């Protein structure tokens, strides 16, 4: 899983992207399926989606 740091990140990223696809956002890859989770996972595997981890600022009190 070089695209994400853990399987939990993969699940969350795929679920959020699948919801986005259900809301009629365009596909970033051309696949032969209409399953939004499959499309989301293919987009992640092809490097079309990126993510960043938000690290809380220790001084933000």
C-alpha cells in the first residue's frame, strides 16, 4: 500500500471518494464498472487521489 499509510486510511479514503462519486462527481479513471467503491479503489491504486494527514499544532490551546 504505497499510496496510503494503513489499511484504515485506505478504507476511509475509498469510502469518502465513493460517496463523492455517488453525488455525481466525475470519475478520474475509465473502468468498466459502475460500482462507486470499485472506482474509488482504482483511482487510489492509479495515484489519481492523494491525501494528507493533519497533524495538530501543539501550541494551539
